[in-house]
């Protein structure tokens, strides 16, 4: 048996169109809601990004101000480094006239120095003659040896010179390496002395 539909065709078509319209309206409303939420989310994200960007720009400006404040200090640091290098170079080649003045001030009146030799503890010697400054090609941090030869006076004056050199604090290991007493009554005492700087 066949079922008959007594509802007119145009009513059924209207119902189908109404269901289709409601379904499309719901989908459109849902699409509009999703689009609105996406736009709101994008706006909030944009505001956060703009805020972070402004904060970053403010920190960059403060860092630029700090860098401008530090620029004179950097220039001063570079100048001081250059000066320190020049001073280190001069220090490595400094004259030992101050050292010779210290030895001369420690010398008793009756003693005379014939020669003063200043050398690295294990290297070659640089001899300083009266009125001449000796220079070193190595930095002053290396251990130096001072050797002196002299004449005159007696053993007491030589011992006094050794004590004076030890007490001044600039010399270490002051040693008398040679002491020649005169064979004749009028002869001069000869001595050789060594110490480290």
C-alpha cells in the first residue's frame, strides 16, 4: 500500500526552505560569533604586543641614555689602557739610576765602587758606568742580580755596606763573594759583592 501525502507541495517546500534557512542562520550566527571572538582576540593580542613594544622602546631609550652616559667612561678607559701600556713599556726599559743612587747613599765614606753590574738572574749583563743609565729589554718583574766591585776601607766598612743594603728592603741575599786584603800596609782592600733585586 502506498502512503499518500495530503500536504500540498508548496507547504512542504516552504518548510524545507524554513529548515534550511534556520540551519544556515545558525551556521551564519556561529560563523559570526567565531569571527567576532577571533577579532577580539586579535585586538587583545595586538594591544599586548603594542604594550610590549612600547615597554621595549622605553627600555631601549633608557639603555641609549645609559650608553651615552658611559661613552665618556669608555673613552677614558681606552685612554687609560693606552697609557698603562705605554707605562708598562717604559717600566720595562726604565733606567736604574734610582737603584744606583740607593747604592751610592748606602756606601760608607772610605769605600769606592769600581764597577756595578746589573743582570737578569740567569741572563746576560748590562753594565752601568758612572754617569750612564742601564736599561733592560725585559720587564722589571724578573729577578735581577746586582754585582759590585770596590776598593778601600776595611772589613768593617764592607760589613756595614752589606747590613745597610739588607735593611733597605730593596735587596735580597746580599753576599760577599770575594774579599782580598792588601799584602802591603798601604794597599787597598778589594771586595766583590752580589745581591738580588
